[in-house]
């Protein structure tokens, strides 16, 4: 088996981007949160992924965020930069800038505005051009709830042959597609579960790790899911998985980034407001969220 270019095993969290009350990036709070997360067993961080509101940030802000985050992330933790943009050329440029800022790899969400034209050959070419030009490894981002496209296993298997495409973050929950990818892709191609909703069950299928929004608010518990499975403590892992499910469903699907940031505020991190047009969580939803966190034994 050829050597793995960059081992991705473990648990990562797609960190939020903190903003102040005026909507400016709160760089000091970014460092504050990372200092707290660094005290846990997280393997690394996705900077400006979906939960990082990268879509709401200018290119200048993105480069600044990459630089500040890298300064706060120890070298024994991976920094994976979200660099997907609306065109191949823009993605290449941002990926190069992320690499210059110290990113270890890039997580690339493909374009989807012209969705009908984003066929497998078009997407294959898109990723190959980026991977050819990138000075750091590329991780494909499969996000059908946002893009409306669930990347098929055939495409992922084809792209797994590129030496600079090292894996995929799959948020689809399409277990059959994930299994086909694991079964048929190159041995060095690493599949990462993109949600705590199915991370623990997917470990039995062979995913190498997880990129979990849950890790923003429950980093120790997210890492424990991985560790318990690895140790064969399946009953404890199942109990923890089921206990964390309502939290994950609240701060990803039902309440979104507004809920995730509100939960962070409740748990001693800095969440702060989302950037407009997103709105802070309403007070009745905050009460509901606090109850969920209490039931999960994340707060007393």
C-alpha cells in the first residue's frame, strides 16, 4: 500500500467565525475559542467551512482569518482551510493563499450555482485543475443539503486516483454511497463523516474520522465517540451517540449557525451573533436549546 500523504484520522470541528455586535470579525475571540479547543483531543480544525460563514466573508477577511487561526493552532493540530469558491480560478487562488498562511490542506466545496451543468465530468475537471495547482492536499466536500448535488461514488473513486486529492468530507448521510466509496477508492483515499448524526455508526463501515459541528460545543464528547469505538467500548459509544444526537440536530439542522453560536455562549465559549442576514436565536429558542444541553449533561 502506498504511504498516506496526510493522515486524517481523528475528529475535527468546523469552527465558527466570531463576529462582534457590529458584524466585524472578532479576531481576539477566535484566538480565545481556539485556546479552549486546543485543550481537548481534537485532531484539528476546519477554518471557514460551512459553520464558519465563509460565504459571508470577503476574500481579504478570509486570508486574515486563515493567518490568525494558524497562529493559534499548534503545529501538532491540522488546519484545514475551506477554499471552495464560485469558479475554479478563484478556488485555486484562495487555496494558494490558504497554503501561504500555513494551512495543511484545503476543503473544497464545488460550485453549484449552475447546478444543471455541474455534471460528473465537469466536477472531475474542476477538482483535477485545483489539485494540480494546489501546493497542499485537497479534500473534496460533499454537501448535498446546500449544493443540491450528492457526489456519486463513481466520481469520488475516479478522483481518488489523483495524488493530491486525499479524501472527502461527506455530509450526505448516504451510507450506501459512502460504503461504495470506501470499498472502491484508492487505499490512500480517506472518507470523513461530515455529521455527528451518523459519525458513530459510520466508523463501523471504515471512515477514518469525522468533521463534526458538534465539536464546537462538545469537543470532548465528539472525540470520545471516536475513542470509544477504537477501544471496542461499543455500548458506551452508542449511549454517548444517542445522548449527543438531540444536541447535534439542534445546532445543525433545526437551529443552524444561530443555534450553534448560542450554545457556545452557554457553554463558556464565544459564539456571538451570526453575520447578517442570519439573525441571533430568539429567546424562546434559547430556552429550548438550554433544555437540550441540560438533558445531554453538557450544562448543569
